């Protein structure tokens, strides 16, 4: 299982905003810090805002802040929101299940249980658990430079 870039970006936005404490963050700050397309981040911020993870304020003095305390933002909840299809196999969904052995296959049950436990573990992890010092987070010397994949 691989999480989508959209989920990755969503978690990165939340981490960045959380590390800013009470300070509002702009889309441009996020774009500059992570070197991610502004268009992608606008979509991510919009969805996170609609679901109460962040608050957005328009205008010159506006920006992005957390919508609730970081100790109340479950990583599992964010992943469920941002992952459109959590099915590990086609047979998890009746519409895409074309497997001849689906009705007797034990693998499906094992994988469903593993997926449940994966999400259960992430439900126990909160944004606050992922926090480091603001100095470490924002210090260019502690960060790995972004490298383009060739």
C-alpha cells in the first residue's frame, strides 16, 4: 500500500501549520518551504479547511491556522479523508471484484484485518505526537535538501 501524494501533502501542510503555533501561514510559505505546486496546495488546503482541520482567513492579514488543537487531529482521520480508495485489492469492492475465488479466498480476510490494524494504529497517532521543536523543523541545516527525481 502506498499513500497518495495528496495525503502526503495534506500531512505536510498540517505539520507546517502546527509548528507555527498561533501564527498564520500562507500558501506561498508552504509552496516555498516544501517546493510543492501552489495548485496542489490550494486543493489540499481547501479540503482540510472544509473538514475543520485548518481555518483559513482571506485578505492581507489572513492565512491558515489549525482548526483544532494538534492533540485532537488523528493521523488516521486525515488519511481516511484524503485517500479516495483504501482498498488493497480489487476484490475489496463488489463493483471491481472479478476474482473467481473471491467467495472462498482467505487472503482477503487477512488483508482486511491488516488494513484495519494499520488504520487503528494511525488513529492512535495525533499531529501533536509528530511535533519536534520549531527550531529543528524550520532550520535549513537540519533539513534534507529537496532533490528532483530523474
